DNA sequence: ACAATCAATTAATTTTATTCATAGATACGT
DNA sequence: ACGTATCTATGAATAAAATTAATTGATTGT
C-alpha cells in the first residue's frame, strides 16, 4: 500500500520543487509520477498536495508523509548498503558519531590503528545530528557515539575510554605561564577562545567561570584547534583544551598548559553503542582498542 | 529495490516458519513468495535463507533483513494509520508510554478529562519497551512518555507535571500506624510488598533502605495496587506508595500513610515528548491539562 | 497575447508480479 | 523400506500493474 516508491517521490518532489523535475532525477516521466501519486491519494483517501495553479504545495498529510520519508528512506538505503557489504564479504561500515571537539582529537588516535587492523571495515564519522547523538544511536543513524555525556538507559551501553585534564592554554610569554594554577578571577581580563558551541556546553564555563560568576573580557569563537593554538601562541587570547593535546603541540608552538583551579578539571570521554549490536565483532574490537589505548 | 513487500515476506516467513504458511497469511501463493525473494536475492547478490532440505534458515544477511523489517514495518503501519486518520478528519492517536506504577495511577486521572475534551483523539497506553521509554520516544513507538526519570537531550522535551510524596502504607492496627515517621531500621522486621520491578528501581530501596544498609524481613511481589493495599490492610505486610494514592483509599480500606524518614521521600513525575511534535495541538493540550491538574 | 511551463488524463504498451502446474527433495509414519 | 505428505524451486502462461506517449487545460511571465 504505502510503498518505498511513494516516499521516494514525495521526497524528490520536495527537493526539486516540481513533479517534472523530480521525474527527471528519478529517471521516470512526469506522467508516471502523477499516476502513481494519484493512485496513492485515492487509496489513502486524502490529498497529498494542494494543486495551486501549476505548482504543488504539501497538505498536512503530505507534510507528514515527507517527514516519514526523510526518516525511513535513509534507513532503507543503509540497509541496502549493509546487505551489499554482506554480499561482498566485507564486514561493513562503522558509523561513528561525535559530540565534542576533544572527542575528535581522541578519535584520530584510535581510528588509524583500527583501520589497519580491520581492513574490511569502513569508518564514517558524523558530527551533526538532528536529535543529538543519543537520538542518532536510537535512530540507527550511527553505530557508535563518542561523547562526554554517557547515558545509561536500556538499549544502550556506555563505557569510559579516556580520562584527561582540561587545562588553560596560554602563550609561553603570558603572565600566567609560570603559575601552578589559575583562579576564575584571573580570567576576567583575558580574551577567551573557544570552539563554536553553546557556552553552557563548554567545561570552562559550566565548571569554572559560571560557578564563580566570572566572565572573560571577551569571548572569541574559533573553528579549528590549530588556529586556536596559533592565536594563543601569538598572545591574542587564552583557550581551554585537553592537557595531552596541548603537550603534543608544546614543541612546535609557544604554548603552555596551566591547571584550572587548584584541583584541575577532570574529564572523561565515553564510547556508546546499542546493546543490540553488542556481538558485532568489528564493533567490539573498537571498544577493545579504545580500552588498550587507555593504558 | 528493497521493497516493503520483501520485508513483509521475511517477517511473515519468520513468524510462520515456512514460505507456504506465510503465503497463506499474505493471501498469495507459495510460488509468488519464492519468485519474489529469489529475485531479491539475485539483486542483492546474497542469499537470505539457507535451504536446508525442505526448510529455510536465515543467513546472516537474512537475519539482518529481519531486524530491519521488525524495525521499519511497524513505522510504515503507523504512518498509514496516521494518514487514514487525516483522511477521516480525525486528529490521531496519542500513544503514551509509562515507566512506573505511580505514573499509571496519575495518568488515569488525566486521561479521562482529556478524552472528554478531545473526542477525536484516541489514546493508547503502552508499558513495555524493548529499548526503554526513551528509546521508544526516539524510535517513534510512542508520542508521550510518563516517567520519573526525565532526560534533557536534544530532540526531547521534558516537563515535571506532578509532585508527590512516597510514603509507607501500613494497616490501621499496625504498631507504626501512629508514628510521625519511620526509620529504615524499623522495616527490618517487616514484610515489604512491592510491584514486580528490579529492586534498584524501587524508591524505597534506593532512597531509604539501601543507604542505611537495611533489608526487610521478606520481600513479596504484587502486581496490582488494590491487592497490595488489601494485603496491607489485613496486616500481611507494608508497602511504599504515593501519599495521594493511599489517601484516596483510606476511606474504604484500613490503611494509613507514614512518612519515610524525617524528611520524607519527595518524588516527581515528568511528561516527555519529541521536540519535533511540539506544535501538535492535541499533544500540547495534554501537557496543558497536566499542568492544570498540578495546581 | 503569446510562448513556456507544469500537472492531469486517456489509451497504448511495456514491465512486473502472480498463478498454475509440476518437479525435486526431505521428513514422517506404518 | 516404501509410500505419502509437505516443503521449496522452476518454467511457462496469465493477470495485473506500472510506465509511456501524446495531448489537454491551466497558469505564469514577458
């Protein structure tokens, strides 16, 4: 009754803006689409488009169908991809989702030995999710989630895979460069460089500045780690990054790490997956590799 | 390529155990199914079943397809149901999921005025979820979740709708009936009656007994609230229930509430939904009604 | 007012799905 | 061990469905 082809047509008409254009993309005639959808409308008993002059506008039912199409078609595509991998004797594709910038840096270290070890598994990394990483796991958009926020719920399995300290990075010539640690107040006269995410998702805000009621002099947003460090090195501001990351760049750049507060800020990265996938060998292997890296 | 019909056949063959039986259920001939699936196997390049004598056994690819079928077919069915509701001018079905027993009692109070107010909306209540309530929300199995554990994640929206106190219920003739409150130690000689859920999901355990390292003399499991209260009334044990629930039965049954600890145990019930559904009027109305009930 | 563009429609045609009839294989009962 | 019942697979025939070609009517922009 409601077939994959119907969903495909709805989605393509929405993308292309007209039946004719969609027909071109789908390698069919405009007439074919018109017939197919008319039949569906009759079967459902409701119109999908309002015919306004020579253009189409989705009805409420049509809009709903479009949402369904956008949700289910990618899953069908994925299923086919997966099956073709079975056919070729390949293992599959490991779709990894990430929810934080340090996650990415950590991931880089793991993926490379993983690819070497599992030559018949492809790795695909995604960063944007309509409903967040958890939603992407539940929605079968990804198979593995790298995140600082684990979620112990039925159907999911999380495991800490990396501990690190979040530190302040300053130029070697900065006044704070020699300090054993820095207090929130000392940042009120600094320019803070961060990745472009909401401030309450930044550790330096929610675990350091906000509890003390302090704001930096200015807040600048930088996309990439390397540029951020170069800005810090040239004295344009300070940033908060994982200690291990700072240390790796310490040789080539004039930057030094400084502890945030007396205790420092301890962070963890978690790896999460669906319980249903618990016995996929190449997924288990990723967890295993992550555990090894930890020590 | 991979069509709904293929998924339907895979699922039905799995349910019925044979092509022939599945063909009967699907109102087709055995030959039709055989042809259809053979074509799919050729297109995919991989077998779906191992032909063992006169019976079929799923290959790895087939098992995967079955999983896909069990995941996607219900969503397609749901979409059709929804569209037929659009066609009839009905609003739709509100699928509510529940994750705790007090939730059910609370829900009963809300659903009845809701049904009166929204005569063109059906309500369906589910209690079992393969991947928990959160998974059911993300997986479009339900539209609304009633739970004591909210989850503030992108894509979801939670809201507290009910505050109550969890109290101990004892018979009117029980030694504790007159006490202002009860300490954990006093339960070590009692028989505790609870709903059949894991103990660490029971508030009286994880918030009262376990912190004090106390166990009750015995622990009996009862399915329904009424029987539980009758058991309590007849002096067969004590139970932990919401205060308002106990008070509602206080007239007809010989039971009294007693505070758990000096502070009492404060509880909240939350209502959760997908953000994407935020502007469905009959869903908004449910939240609204819940808010009103609160005061 | 005219050309261009788009969706709907009808009838013809092609493609696809389904059935019928039958063969081959295997389990089960006697 | 033999026959029977019960599976699935297969080829040819048939029914059903999707698709096209050709055309119409409507609308937009120039």
